[in-house]
């Protein structure tokens, strides 16, 4: 073992390793045979390692530690050979340090970024919502006929909307939103003009009703309802306009009955006229010309009833039916309380008796004529004729006093309301009565005074009265003479006019304020008159809940 160890140790520096003989499995070794081939030194590292490994295997039967050592040497040798081969065969390294190129990164635009996309989507949605409101306002304004009362502003709003459409097409939604919002604001501002349009159409509708223009009134009130479907005045006005033609027809029939009465002097004609007017009043009690006709017919009926009662009383008195006469005179006084002629006749009835002579009655009649007390004079003449129908003087006196009594009543009627003479129809009638009065040959102080008063009244209808109207530069003022068309004075602080005498109505209209109405009577010869027409009471808006 010592020799083997020495040989192994010395083999590290020798040129070869001597392999010991060993028997292969199933074969015995031949004694004395020389099995010691020498592994020559070679420059090939692989061959050297292989020989070493073979020698190590050959000495496997030796000590266990000796064979392990040889195995380790063989492994190290194999590794070294491998390293040398790698160094010999590998190309020389370059001394350049390569910088790795960064990987290519794909980028997207700001518009394609998720946040920008969400913002654009929100802006697009907002613009569509605003556009919906804009279209709703446009439709509402068109239904209310905006082109008729605010076309310029409406066109401006449409132009802004068109600019918004162009921006929307370019996907510039923020600009589109701005344009759409401006268009909405412009259209919303147009709705502020509605109340004024409503008031103007209501005013024109009222005037059309007064003038008897049913179709125009319907047009105006329908226009109001297009602007404000819940307007109560327009609804009522439209209802009145629908019945106006019937009212006008009944009014025309009533006037025809009045004309028949002028020819027949029959109370039945007046009653017919009154009936027609009552039917018209039930259809539209607010129609202004109707009220005037009703008043005229009622006055004519009263006069007819009064004259009838007086005639009945005188007939009874002439027939010496004093009790019946007193009752008829009392009826006449009930129709016209305080009438002087009826009161005197009543006293005459009380004083009369059957013993009164015809000569006395004729003398009294003459005296009453001289005093221009035509009712009393006629009463005495009729009494004489009751007793003696052949009395010529009484017949002539009865006709004369009756005609003068009728003329006297007509003159008093004309003088009772001088302002009514401003109406053409009334003025023509007064002129005819005046002509009859002037034609009287023998005039007394009473009729002369009546003639002078009526002449002056008729002359003054052509005179002018200075009037000053005061307003507030905000109220729309309209002036209408009764029986004539209205005149629009407009807005002003002060306006001076020269008007003919008569009755007028001044109305004022202002948006957001209560309408005002002023009745005016311009008396001839009066000094400058001043009237204030302005709307200064604001309309109180009350909340109305609807189902």
C-alpha cells in the first residue's frame, strides 16, 4: 500500500500513470504478464483526460480513497478541457457595450383618450338635452304665431340654433351648447311679449264687439286664446262674438218696430220693440248700443203710457166722470211723478162739477193757451166737446192745443239731454222739431225760450271743447265718443285735444296693470278740462292649481 501511495503521489509530476493489472469479471489474470502500457503525454486535453479516467478505472480495485481521488482528477480535467475548447473555438469578444434599444410604445391622441371620450360623450348628451328644450320652445312659439308679433327676435334665435348645429356637426359640443343655450334664452325672452299681445288683442276684440263686427271680434279673441288658452275674458268675448249677429238682428228688428210706432202711434209697436230688445239683452247684456236702444224704447213707452193715462183722464173729465178722471190723472202721475200738467189736471178734475158752463170752460181754455199750458187748455176744450160735440171753437182749440202740447213735449225732450244732440240721429230729429217750432206764427215766451235754447244747443254741437289728458308714458290710451269709432291716443305724458261736446269714454291699458276706464261728459262752452288716464294698480297674480 505504501508503494502504491508513493507511486500515485509521484505520478502528479511524472509523464504517465502505470495501470495495475486486475481481472475482468469472469476472467482470471495471467501471472507474470506484462499489462503496464504507458499513457504518453499528449497535447490534446481530451485524450489526456480520457487516459486518466481509464487509469483510474483500472485501479478501482485499489483503496477506495485512491479511486475517488482519481475520479475527481478526471472530472476536473474534463471541465478544464471543455473550458479550453470554448476559449479556442469562441470568436474574440468586442469591447463595445451595446445599449439595448427601448421597445416601441404605441401612443394615442388626446381625443382618443378614455377621459376625453367620456367628456365628449357628456357634452354631446348635454347639447342634445338643450336642443330638445330649444325645439319645444320653437314649436310653442310657432303655435302662438310668433312670426306675427316678434318675428325679428325669432329669426335671431333660429340663427343661433343654426350656428349650434354647425358646431355640433364638427363635434365641437361645447360651442354647440353655448349656441343652443343662447337660442333658448332668446326664445324664452320672446314669451315676455305675450302679455302685451294679449292685452292689445283683447282691447281690439272689445272694440269690435262695440262696433258690431262679429268676425273681427272672433279673430281677436281666438288670437288671445292661441296665446293664452285659459284667458277667461277672451273665452267670454268669443262667446259674445258668436251671439253678436243674433243680437244685431234683434236690434235691427226693434228699430223697425220703433219706426212703425212713429207712423202708427200704436203702443203695440213699442211693445214689440221692447220684446226684441229683451231677447237681445238675454243674449248679450253687455252690448253697449243695446243699452241705449233699451233706454230709448222704455222712455217712449213711458211717454205713451203717460199720454194715454192723461187722455183717459180728460175723457172722463169731459164726461163729468170725475172719479174716473181723478184715477186716470193719478195713474199718469205714477208714470211721471211730479209732472206739472198732470198735477194741474188733477186739481181741475177735483174742482169741476156738472154746473160748470161751456163758456167758462172755453174761457179757461183760452187763458191756459195764453199761458202756454197746453195740457190744461186741451183738457177744457175736450170737456166742452163732451158736452157739445158741435162746438167749432172747442174743436179748433182741441186740435191747436194738442199740436202745441206735442211740440212742447218734443222740445223739452230735446233740451233734457243736450249732450245727446252730438249723435247724428238725435241731432237730425232735434233739427226737425226746431223747424216746426220756428214755423209757429204766434209764439209765446215759453216756446221762444225753447227755440233759443235748442238753437244754441245745436250750434254748440259743432263747437270744440279744449281737453287735456294726463298719463304716464306707459299706458296705452284710447278715446271713444259714444256712437263713434275709438281713437288710439297711444302713450304720452300729456296730450291736449280739441273735441266736440258729447259723451266720451277714455280707456287705459298697460301690461301687468289693471285696465282703467273714465267716462267723460264734455259740456259746450266749458273751460279747459283735464282728465287723468293711467294704469297704476298692478295686477295681483294668484296661484291657480289645475287638475
